[in-house]
C-alpha cells in the first residue's frame, strides 16, 4: 500500500486524540494542537494543488504553443498567397 504524504499529520492527529482520551492532555491543549495541525494540513493540500495546477498549465503550454505557431504560420502563408493572387 502506498503511503500518503499526509500520513504523518494524520498519525499526529490520531496520537493527540488518543492522549486526550487517556486524559494525558487537556482540552485547551488538544484544541490548540489540532488547530495547528489543521493549518499545516491545509497548507500542504494547498501547495499540492498549486503544484499540480502549475504542472498542468506547463504541459498545456508545451502542447498548445507549437499548435498555435503552426496555425499562425499557415494563416500567414495563406494570406500571402491570397494577396498575391488578387494582385494578378
């Protein structure tokens, strides 16, 4: 089974809930630590999404760029031929 990149954060969350259930930490400390773990998790998720979107945009640019270049080239050639044909 593949380990998720979020596995350590989820393990910390599980450990905190177990400590609270056993009475080893208080409610306020649990709340503050859970809040910091949530912030860290949301930062990790946001950075992963941002990375994936940038990667997707990069590969789309690699594909679409040459296609537009070829289309503009053939359009310029077509206009060149049409303008010369109209001059005759």
